[in-house]
């Protein structure tokens, strides 16, 4: 579990399924991550993938909640093996999806920084990457506030994307 100033990041549980389904079936939420709301079966498979990633890699996705226990969304670090080239595919990928009620509050940046800090401390990684639909300014701003910089553009599943990377800050910097 990770605690930030306003949030708690914890591993998913089976009883998170309904909240995850509400998140991933919301057309506003998925507009920039595939564009198609997910059904119950797809969300169940996603939840099982989350469990499996932790079992195999020792890291993965977390539920993001407020300190009061309200569900906010998903954030985490994973190995996507997306075939976007060695520079992208050789580093752990950071991803985040928050419910519309949580947008505009700085929760995404806070959760992303919490996850990356944990990953750097526990796994000693030197670099993370993310991909964002090129027109999705709010997520690009989250990435930039978290220290990611644009390094390339590509196409992924028919969508124009930006590829971003975040080197681990130097000690004392």
C-alpha cells in the first residue's frame, strides 16, 4: 500500500470488480484509451490480468482511493510489450485512468508520482515510459507534471500517440 497526501494506492481485490466495471464502462473514461466501453467480461479479465502481473513481475496496477475510502480509479506500472520499439518496450510503463468525478483535482499526478516513487525505491528502476493519445492534453499535462518528456510520436491501434519517458531523477536532484 502507498499513501500520499490525499490518496491511498492499494492492490486490487475481487470486491473491486463493480467499481472497476463502472470506471471502464464509462464512455468518458475510455474516450482516450481505446474508445470502447468495456463489458463485465472484459473488466473481469482486466482484473485477473492485474492480479497476474503482480504475481509474475512483483509490481502492477493499484486501486486509487481518497483517504476517506472513495474509489478514484486505477494507476500503476506494468510491462505492456506493445511492440513500439526497444526504447519504449525496454522500460516499465506507467498508466492511469480516473473516474470523471476525480478529474481536475491533481489526483492523477499525485497517484502517478506515488507509484513511480514506490517502483524506484523497491525495484531500482532508472526510467519509466508512458503513451498518450496525441490530442489528450489533460493526460499529457499529468505526465509532464510527473517528470515525463516527449521523445517520439507513433501510431498504436489506429490512434496517433505520443511516447514519453521519465528518467529517474539524480540523487539530490
